[in-house]
């Protein structure tokens, strides 16, 4: 079953450093890497690496980064029919700092991503109707996100919304029209204005959103796994213990794997468990898409881990 990812394409500029500079300070970093990223692109590549058929819809600039992004999609088998260049605009760029604790800090310059418009959803309607799921994030205009949700609802296509980066401007009524709503702890805190320091606080914050009508709320918890709440049910799926090298893109790895599992017919709780493990594996390597395992690599890692 085909998955449509409607979202962002970025170029990741990653600096690995022991400490992040203070205001006015210049430091020498240990290492630099450049890779293809963007939440939408990351999720598309993760799902495709795991064997899902993926259609990507996004926008890139008319700069040197654009051709590299398109070639990267093709390398991983992601359909680029609806990824086009925007004249006179830069591609999206994400400078990333990864510190000695493997924690990341990210700036996003959206560039061409903000030129993905509601009309583009209509233009791709024939291909989108062939998809079994639509995946969305918030690195494109909210109006486009809303149009995609409306399209999914009108055509009976399940919609997953990853509210990242979190925005208080997000209309919760649209979120409630999605089948799956997948924030991380920080995004949950921003969206609710409630503390998320303990599992009970996270559950209370999540419950405040469920009370507004969300169907399935899945909160990704990093090395603590994920919390799934729906109706009156609450499930905490734990993560395996791993040696983290770079946590960048782990949330996108989770969503790409979760979507691929659902498309393959896996039940929700089992799909979350697989996605937690897949995201855990991703943090053992550097970069975003480069750290995502193929289906065979993931299977071998799980077997070796016991």
C-alpha cells in the first residue's frame, strides 16, 4: 500500500561539537557533515528503506541543493513526481549542532517549503487517491496541512499528523480530524502549556488533548519509548537500551517505521513497538537518513540484540 508524505525537504548542515558556543563566542567543532533532511523527507526515506511504496510531495529551490535532494529520493526509491523546484527561492536548510551528550539543537530556514500550497493537493488528487495513508508535519504552510487533512477525510484516507515543529497556531479541530497525532514531549508541552517532566504529567497533558477529540495520540519519549493513548486506554511501550551517538531524526525514523508497519497491516501497538526499536537503532549512527536501517539491517540488528 502506498504512503503519501506531504511535507518538507531540507539540507542538514551538521556540526558535532563538545559544547555549543555562547553569545559572541567562537569555538572549533570536531566534525562536520552535510546530508538530506527535512521532517517530511526523513519520514519518506525511512518508510521507503523499510519496503513501503512512498510518494513524496514537496518543494525545493533552484539552487545546488535541489538536484542533490531529488537524486537522494531516487536513490532510496521515493517517488518525486510531485517534488518540484521553485524559481528564485532557496532550498530549505537546517543547521544542526550535536553536543557531546548526543543532544541536538536545530534551526530551520524553510525556503521553498513554504511554497507548497493547497492548490498542489488538488493538482495531485489522482495520485493521492491511490494512497493508503497521508503523513504530514508542520514545516509547510498550515493552510496546506489543513487542505491535506480535508482531502484525506473526503477520500477515506487515514491521516497522520506530526505537529513538528510545534505551533500554538495549529487548529486543534483539524488535529482531531487526523487518525494519528504524534508529538514528542517538547511539542506536547508547547501545544498544551502543561508540564511534561514525569510520565503522569505527560499522560495528563496528553489527556487534555484527547478530551478535545483526538483519536490516537502517540507521544514519542526518546529513550523512554512511546506513550499511546486512545479512548480510555493508555499504553507505555518501552525502548531498548542503546549507546546513542546522534539523536537527530529519531522522531522521523519512528514515524516512517510506524507508517510502513501500518501500511503492511501491522496492528497499532505492535507497529509502535517496531517503530520505537527502529528509532532506537537510528540514534546509534550519525546523521538523519544515513542512520536509518533498511528492513534487512533492522532485522539483523534486532536478532543480534536478542
